[in-house]
C-alpha cells in the first residue's frame, strides 16, 4: 500500500504537452475556439492531470467516509441526533439514499467506509448492487473537541492511510474518475473548526447552519468551535496536527483519498464543505494538489466559499446543495461526460467539410 510520504512525493505538475494536444484537438472542432467554455477547460485539465489527451472517465466511483463526532454526541451543535450517522450508512448500503439514486444516473459505483460510526453498520452490507461496504472503524466516534484533541496523531495517520488504500483499491478496480463524499452528524462543526484553524479566521466567519440549526443552535455551534480552538491551540503550519485536534475520522479518510488520487493521476471531484475542508488539509501538505482537483458545486455553507477561494477552485455547479454524501460530486460527473462527448464525438472542420474561420 502507498504511504502518505510516498504519495506526496509522487505528485507532479500537470502535463503541459498533453494539455496542448487536447487544446489543439478542441480548437479544430466545428465551433469557435473556446466557445464551449468550461467543457473545453475540463477536457484540457483531464489531459494534463492524467497525461493522456483522450483520457477516459467511463469507470467511476463515489467514496463516502462515515464517522461520528464526540462534539455532536456531547454538545447541542446539530439539529439531528448522532444516531442518524449509522442510520444513513444503512440507507446508503440499502441503495435508498440520495447519493444512491444520483450515482445511478452517472453509472458510478459507491464505496462506503466506516471509519468511526458509533452504531452497527454491517447488517445490510452488500444489499445494494454497485455499493461496497468497507469496515475500517478506528473507534466509535472521535473525542469531544471542546475538551481536547479529537484523535491522536497516530489515529489521524491511520485514517489517512485508509483513504490512500481506497484509491489503490479503486485503481485495481479500473476506476478512472473519483468523487468524494461523507456522512457524520457534527461534521460541519469539525470542518468549520479545521477551516478556522487553517485560515486563522474567526469561527463565526466560517461556520454555517449545517443540518439546519436555528439561531440559538448556530450560536452554540460557534461557541463550541471557539472553545475547541482555545483548548487545542491548533497550529496552521501543521495540517495533520489540525486534523487531529479538531477534525474527524471521516475527514482524515478524505484527506488520504485526495492525496492518493493526486499521486496516482486520477481525476477527483470534491463535493461540498466537508470535502473542501479535507482538501484544505491536503493542500497544506502539498500545494500542487489544488490544481489536481475539481469542485463540484458551491455549498450554502459560508465556509465553503472561503475554502474554494483559498484553493482557487471555481465550482462546476451552483444548485444550493447542502446535503453532502457526495451528491454534488455525482451530479458533476455528468459534466465530465459532456466534456468527453464533445472532445471525442464532434467532427473537425476538415472532417465535416465546414469552412474554418479566416
């Protein structure tokens, strides 16, 4: 299995020659150059990332990491009880969740990783076609961030390694396009704490309503993050340390998936705020990773806009999504399909006997 250090060392800049070849192909198609906007940009980016001007993204997977959070089990920071994490994982595995339906529309398989769910998740394992369950539980939920670190450094490293392993498994299965998602009641609190720590912005600037807390709930949520940062004093120069102090097991898995995909030259689509926080940690380890990511959409969470700005990512979609689960990543896969269809299916001016511009 690839280690974190090995994966980080393998990350290189985009392949300029492959990008030039893809751009040349697009410029000879029967349209004004650049007239298909982001679709052309996406086709060129895929070439640079994979090193292949005609890269395929036909085999797809959404990796969903799931875990519970001590802060949500102990503090009133969420509108929903922590039991929902286990219940929703069971719904994923039964093929009846939102992500289950959206993944079908883009012919993507789903892999659900239990890295720290508090309740049992095995009883419906394998019940839905195209959905795999991977049990890697470290313990049933993190510790409460308001009282100290949510996990040890060794646990953070262990969870990141689970994400790297998921990428190795995907490549062995022939996957060519990855999306990431998550499930964990309380994880917008953890993501907000990570973003506040890494950007050094006040928690109130990066924290939103998550699953729908009211004004009093939002005040409690911000206060919990402020306490966590005061207690743990996370160092923005140590991304894994921030993750261990105020993050989550599932966010750590996502960091591993993001780093692993960048190292193995697999296109990866971020979902929303939680996956964006994981990307902020990953790019803190290796800045080149930011250029190897696509943002699916812009979440209504205020911290997500800040993350996208820090990563210099422009989302493909803006649909007011805030569910998570990888739903935005699944929807964005249809845009990849469109970019490939244009690249491979359109005729050139010469093939169509259409006059080129003067």
